[in-house]
C-alpha cells in the first residue's frame, strides 16, 4: 500500500485542507475532520497509509 505525506493548510469547520508534501504539488485536498486525528491544527504534518491519517 502507498504512503502519502500531507500538511494541514487550513481548517474550515468540519473540513480540513491538506497539501501533499511528498511531491511537488499545489493541489489542495478537502478532507472531513472526522477522518483525521482530533488534535490537528494548521501546520500539522500527517501520514496517510492503509486508509488512515496519523500525525507525525
């Protein structure tokens, strides 16, 4: 399974905007906060693996 690395760019209500950091990309991914660890804040680094987000 692939592993992807993200950074929380912003939080807007029940959603967070994530930017990939493992590749050159300006694309922002909108993710429901219910799928993310509750401790996230802007600037938090995340690892996505096996359909789960984890703070690193």
